[in-house]
C-alpha cells in the first residue's frame, strides 16, 4: 500500500503510510525545528494544516504527556522523511506511529521532505491532500487527478472556531485575575501564567467584550491560533472595545487580531514562519532573540494606525514582530514567548505584561531577561 501527498499544482510526493489510514485535506506547510514534534502536532495553530517536518529523523524520543499543547492534535496530516518506530526515552508514553493512530491523524514517511520544502519555498504555501492509499497508476492516474481537484477545494475558513474552547473555564491562582481569549491557545501559555501565580479564566473566541469584562479581569491575553486573522471577526471586535479599557497582551494570532482591531492591515506570507530558530530584533532592548514561531500571516507596515509603535522585527525578512500601543495599556508579539518547542529566552514578556497589569498608570516598562524577570531562568529550563 503506497501513500502520497498531492498538491493543488498537481505535484505528487510519494511516501509510505504512517499513523492512521485514510485521506485528509489541508494547507501544506513546513516546520524547520529539529525537535518538538509532540508540541507541533498538538499546537492548535496547525488546525487544518498538513505539516511537513524538515528535520530528517522524527520520533526517536517518542511522545509524553508533557509534550502536549492541547487535548488532541488538530493537524490534518503529518509528513516526515524517516520515522522511528521504537523510541528510546524514559518518559516516552507513545511512539509517533501509535500517537498518530490513536488520534486518527493521517501521515506519511519516506517522503523527500527536502524537495517538498524547496518546492513550498519556491512556489509558496499551497493546499494539498494526504492519503495513505494511491492506486498503482500513481501520479498520472485518475485517482491522483481526483486528489488534485480535492486539494484545490480545501478551505481553511473558520479554523479558529474549530480550535477554540466551547465554553469558559477557570484555572485557579492567587495572583491577578486574567482572561485568556482562546483563539487556539497552547497549554504553554496557560502554564506560563499559572507559574506566575495568575488566576486564569479562558473564554471562547466568540466572547464579546462585555462577556470578557464580566469576569472583572485585571488584564486580557489574546492567544495564538490558526488561520487568516481577518476571519476572527468576533475577537477583532472584542479587542477593539477592550483597547484602552484593560491591559492587553497579544501573542501570534492575538498580535494580528490586536493590530486589526486598532486599524492595521495583515497580509499572507509566501510560506510563513514556522520553527524554533527565528531571529527577532527587540527594538526596545536593542537585543536579538532566537524565537519560536508558527504563523502564515503578518502585520503590514503600511497603514499602521497613529500611536502604534513597532517594537520588534524579524531579521530574515524585516516583518513586524512586535507592537506597542502607548497610552492604551497594550502590546503584542508575533512570536511565542512560552516557546514549546524552542528557546524560552523571551518568557520575560509575561513578566512585562504583569508589570503593566500592576502599574496603575498603565506604563510599559522595557525590562528584559535578568532585569527584574524572576522567572527567566525557569523559562529557560522549560524551553
């Protein structure tokens, strides 16, 4: 039995079945991380996507409960070059194959992932279909042509509403009460807040500003999530009402949602930023950080609203990686300060937000690692 990844442009990448049997469609993207496949598989930001891992060997340390960023994977499929079926790690609870099978995720091994990544870099992210069954006539047969048509029909609209929670829930802590708007939140973000003693209420992406404020939060976090930020209409509307009313922190999709709420524009990147080694220049601190990223859209420089300050830029392509709204108690970053997977050097941003929450004047302090960030070493170990 042979499998294949079929792209909307008609390109077919052959492979052997891994994980669950079946066929699934999605947006085909690649991640350049050398480790962290457990976190990648369970990151809700990958909802509706077929993820190709560029590192050639995947699965050698298995998966454990500590890797998981959500209750179940929302990826449409996984593509790897070589899969390890017998992991060697004392904390491993599942092999990669067992985990994929148990959650019904269609995957392929034996794919020329280097060629696939080069193809996506050259032509851009595109839609595709992954299947564990392809007829003997392969790339030229009617089955392949049928899959090309299916790939072209794939839609990613509404994925944020598939990734969000269905109702509010509470995570207890003795510190300030925060609301996290779940646009597809990673467990790492919630854990970073809980480690800092926060009392956290998580609400769905459809929550209105009035519903959010009914919990009387000291601050609000707009989380990461999947898809086109312009599709998150409820969250954009809520963020627009909350700006200036309560301290706001936006992360990844939340960064884009906050920007749209303030009047900025977003645009689709050719092949996105996905990996654990993206260099970002923090313009406030004058330092460069290696960051974990997972997004296919960015905030446009053109049309930034008056009062919005760019606080960080990606060193590879110069795109906006951070925004601050002076006087409106709000800032945001495009990357993941909680990492998972990746370096935890930017975990100090949670401390900066809590300083903003505690400051009655709503002033944003330019503290960085080792500058009043008591959780910095802990975040480094967690990363």
